[in-house]
C-alpha cells in the first residue's frame, strides 16, 4: 500500500522567508503526487500536482514542488512567504493509476509571522 | 473543473441519532469519494461510491455505520448512523472528473 509522510506537523516562518514543507512517499508503482491547501473552515484546494513529464511543477500562489524519484520526495517550496499562506498543507499520492482515491499525509500547519 | 455543494455545512447532533450529508456536483462523474477528517488529523477515505452499484468501503468502515447512496451521476449522500462523540469530524465529498480531485467545503459534525 502507498503511504505519505510529512515531516513536521507545524512549520513557522517569517513573512518573506523561504517556505519548505517536506513530503516523502512510498509506492510500488510510479506515483501521482499532489499538494493541497486547506484554509480554516474551508475545503481542500489543489496547489499543484505531478503526473508525468517535468519533475519541477509550478502551482498556484507561487508554490512549486520537485519530484525526486531517487529520494522518493515531493517537497513544496515558495521563495517568499506571505501572511495569507498560513494554512494546513497536505501531500497526497494516488493509490492507483488513473487518478483513483488519494492517500493523504498527516498535514503540516504553516504559521507565518510578521 | 467541478463545483461541489455539500449540505449541511455544519451540525450539532445528539448521540444515538443519524445525520445524512448531501453532495451535489455540477457535472456528471463516475466516482464520488467520501472522506473523514477527525480533529487535528489528516483525511481518511471512508468509501468510494459508483452510480448504480454498492459503495466500496475502506478498512475500518462499514455500511451499517456509514450507508451511502448514489442515485445518479451528480449526487450522493453519506449517512452517519447511531452517532457517538467519536464521530465528531469533518466529512468531505470528493470527485475526480479527469486528473484532479475536487472537494466540497465539508460538513463539520459535532456529536454531543
């Protein structure tokens, strides 16, 4: 079975600082990988996804992630944090080819201080 | 894209009662997914609902506790039966029309 590990339940950064949220996965087949963001009292919104092709994927709000097969990682980054980035971030992997059900990591809460 | 409407957005229920959550999608989709997000936890898949067939439940979830209906390609319901405080969670509906999963806003359930 596939699984996702997100290191750090909470990450704190200052406004303008680099954001790095870590995600490692395990999969017996090439994975499809996703990052979702959840703002307080809201549903999940897709930030970005990796399916095939270019390993560096760009998403919304200035976020990007790089698929590194050798490291089984899909870390999320943003060069400069903004106060509005404060939210819960979930990494997910599709359990089967063809975009079936998703397996989520435990989430990382990003805190941004002025 | 897909727009998902979930109702109710939140509810407070007495233990032992049942609550039915509705999920309406603005386009036809083959599969709909129901997730649970317990307080401070990640999302866990409850079941996958296909139109015209019984839902497929994940380990740890049973039909008697979480009956699901899928009468057509745009609508599904999840019922949380005989509720206990441990059922207090956010329940989310999700669809995968092509290559991206879309989620409803969720139903925040508190059982007292």
